C-alpha cells in the first residue's frame, strides 16, 4: 500500500493540524513538488517489492493538483511499482474542485474511489470552518461524481459544531462510505485561537456524545455499518487502505510529512516542503543511500519499534475497530496482566468478550478470545488502549 501526501490547499481550514501550505495568489511550486515526489519514488521503489493493492492520495487537498501533474505521478507509480493488482485507488477532494472534466480525468487515470470533504451541510458552519464550498456545491459534487462513473464515494463530516447536523437534503444513496469526526481543537490552529479568545463557543462533551449517538443511528438506518470509531460503510465498501493501517500492514508514505512502516520501523518525512524539494531534486540525493535501511537523510527521520511499542500500537489500533483485539496477538508473557487490566472495561460495558470458535468440545483457551468495543466503548477507545499499554 502506498500513501502520497499532497501538502497544499487553497486555504487553511480553521481546525486543520495536518501539514499543508495554502496557495497564495495562485503561486505554488507544483512542478518542483512533483519532481521531488517522483525522485522519492525512484529512490524507494525497492521498499515495496510486492504488488500494490491500495494507493491513497491524501493531504492537504490532492484535488488541487492539475490533471497533468496527477498524470505524471500516476505514470511514475506504474513505472516504479507493480500496480497490476490494484484494488482501491483513492483521492481526497474538495467539492469545489470536482468539475465534470476533472472527474472524467480522474477516472481516466485509474482513480476508483473518491473521499470528498463535505464537513457540514450548514453554510454558516462551513464559513466558520473556513471552507471554500457551500452545502449546495457539496451536493452537486456528489451528483457529478456519480454521473462521471464513480461508484465508490466516501464523504467526511464533522460533528461537535455549534450547530447540529441536518441531513434532510442529503441523499445517502449517492455514497458508499462516510467518516464522521468529532471536532478537535488542535493547539496552534486558527480554531484554537478563536476558542481561547471566546469568539467561538463549542458544545460541551455531553452534547458531543449525544451527537455521536444520533449520527450513528442515522447512518445505520441509512444502511451504513460502523466498523471503526469514525468510519461507516455499506457492506463490502469499508476502506481497504485505512483498514490496513489498523491491522498494522506495512506501507510506504511519499511526500513531505508522510509516514512509512515496514513491520518493525517507522519513518516519517519531515513536514518541510522546501527541505523535501531541495533535497530530492539535488543531484547528490539521487542514490540508493536514502532507502529505509540507510542512515537518516536530511529530509526524514526513523525509529525502530520495541516489542512494547508494537504491542501498544496493536492495542491502540485494534480497539478502534469493531473487530477488536484478539488475545492470541498478544505475546504470552503479557496476557495475564492484560486480562487483569481489561476487567473494568468488561464490567462497565465498554468491551465484550467472545470466543473465536464456538466449538465447545475443545474448550476455550485465553488465546482463543477476543475483545470487542461496544458503541459506547468506541467513544473511549484511545483512553482504554492507553490504560492497557504494557
């Protein structure tokens, strides 16, 4: 699986803490960025020797890229990696970018899944978030995507806003997947400043929890099943790419700020466009010395995970999904302590315990058990995982 980070956007949303730079006056180094991205692909092509199953363009705003530049990137992907068995090719997009011509161009490039950032269907809330589109534009983008031939469409919503969600005009039949995120005030964002200055008043935790349950009920009534804390899908349309993050499948991340994982090491490109571009487009950088197994390069850092790190990551990711944690995935020496720490969450109903097999003739051993978060438990998944860390 490959993730490509596009660190540019038309303008910064007030809540966004991801690495991206707003385009100012239409001037941005798109050619230089793509040149550097292609150089990184060439340097790291050996890190993904197996056929690639999923490709994901995230950001930032990937739909800010002109089709010509996207074409250069896709051509390089085919040149550097085996995409013969690609299952899912996702591109994140903002509604205002999705013109009929752009959508047709994406299909021609092989994109088969769109993730559209709608966030709200309230124009006042969209202005509060500094979004460029209106609710009407968002709904039109969905219609255009369907007409263009997209059959796998995901949308992002944000709850925990000052105004509650209204879905009266939303056609759930147009989409196959949705993500609903609780608004988080990240330090250093514009929203953080607005809240601290008293210019924006957000609902309290009790109201946010009420919205979570209300949205979950609406989504399930519309035919969507929750499979992760923030993600819902029609049967068979769960995000293949994101699901592999949660089961800790190795992946390659390309672009400024992108992360990679090879099974025991994590690597992250530094969130610095200028450093990334200057390093990767210089002649001296074009050598295999920048592979994942090499000493750190100026544009990235890396760490080797300890066994405790790996277990803690497994706890953190598995308890965010409805599939939950299989005890057999935990090394034997940690199981007794984990079972003791997990009891309060079983008692309060945040977790349920079930056997992996119903064959009572062989008996049920600890290694055959798994623990699944309940809908209420999913709200507390990160806190539970942290309490269970080894």
